[in-house]
C-alpha cells in the first residue's frame, strides 16, 4: 500500500522547518555588494548577483543566486534542498517502519 503523496508533503514541511536554521528573516533585504555597487551578494557562494538574479529561500531566508544556489525543483536554496532530500528519505523510512510497529502491538 502506497501512502498518499499529499499526506507525505504535509508531514514533511514542519520537519524540514525544524531542521533548517533560519539565517535571515523573511522579507529582510539581501546583502548589498558595496565594492562593485552592481548588485547583491549571494549568501551561499558569495557571488555578486543582480536583483533579478537573486531570490530569498523560503526556509532559511538566505538570499541566493538563481544560477548556482537555487534549486528549481525544491523551490529553495541548494543548502535547504539537501536537508529536504534527507528529510524526505527519513519520512519514507518512517512510513515503511510504522506498519511493522503496529503489527507488533497487535500480537
Ligand atoms: Zn550563489
Ligand atoms: Zn535555504
């Protein structure tokens, strides 16, 4: 029996939030590149990016460059994407472990 995908996503989000350290508050401005005056600094790779090329991660609040440090699949920075991947794997493991535990209780 496969668990519903929507259920899985709901249980995953708070777990991911718990495991990610917020670097910046949501809505806080990105670090300005004062040397080049050209744009903003990516919080992960420290490259300079223009305002349009930088985006704030909804999990950790880091401002990251879209080219290198933003994961389009997870819609967050590559750092958080790694945590999400780990959490997703652990959720899958929990899903597999639960029916076994319930069966033991019955006996
Ligand atoms: Zn970057
Ligand atoms: Zn992030």
